[in-house]
C-alpha cells in the first residue's frame, strides 16, 4: 500500500489504481502544502486538525469534479461558467482552501473555468436564485439550512456533497465526507457511478481504502 503522509495525524491512503489516477492523487499532497499557507488565516477558533481536515476535503472535492462527466444538458449555456455552490456557515477554513485549490489548479468543467460561490444561511434567497440558474456542484456544510431534497428540487444537474455517512445513506446525497481515526474517507452513492449524468468515473470505485460505495455494488438500491 502506498500512503501519502499529509501530517502526523492525517493520511491519504492509496491502493492499486491506474497510473493516471495515482498521479492525480499524488498531486493532492502538493496542493495541500500550498493550501496550508493560503488558509493560515482561517478562524482562530478552529483547531489545526480541523483546518487540515478541511484542506483534505477541498482537495478531494476538486478531484472528484475532475473525474465527473456531465451531459451537455446538465452544463451551463455557452459562454457561462460552471458553478460550485457552498451553503452554510463554517470556521474551519474549508471555503478558503477550496477557493485556493480551485484557483491554483484552474479547475475546469467541460474545459470552462469553474466559479465558486459561498452563501451563508442568511443569504438563502440569493443562494436559491443562483442554484435555480444552474450549477454543477452543491456542498452543504453541516449547519446549512438547506436539505438534500430542497437542493434537488432546485437543480437537476448538480452533484450534492455533504458531511457524515447518513448524508448519503439516509438523506439521499451523492457524496459525504466522513472523518474517523484522523482520516478523511468518502461515502459515495452508487447512483453517482450508475446514472448517465452527472456520472463519476468507475475507476474511483477501486479506491476502497478511501471510498465507500453506498449501497455496495451487487445489492439492491
């Protein structure tokens, strides 16, 4: 097993995979080193461990975007930028880290640079307007006042991210971040692999030490 040591307490484990995916996940290590400096001024109330976790989540999210396919009908009109929307309040540096990595990596969807928008719970009306207008990723922070069904009623083309296993297993989200034993793992809905669009590359299913698929392939959805 190959492991990238991010810190003394957080690791990104990798198993056998294609050389392309291995290379992409190796880049996470370097992105996180840059992101450390960018998010050093995050809320002083957040612990350094929380900020490290936030940087890992931001890096994972950007790489999942890179391995996701959207049909033309699920993309913005010509000339418009694809959008990542973050909803809720946070003080762990996730938003800052994600902004930094998106900018430094020149993250693209359909060869178009991605726009990142963060709306607090007090900006719900503005958030609804932007989501209805079309977006490709929605991330619900743990204290967001939005629910997964609400997001899916506003947009049909977005991948919906959140936190904790129940976000996928019970709430119907697409991807959730789970932190346990100082590691960040992903719980990914099987539908994210199976549907036509937005569709996650099946190659990511091989990262069994990082990714849990729910429900497991071979069982009834």
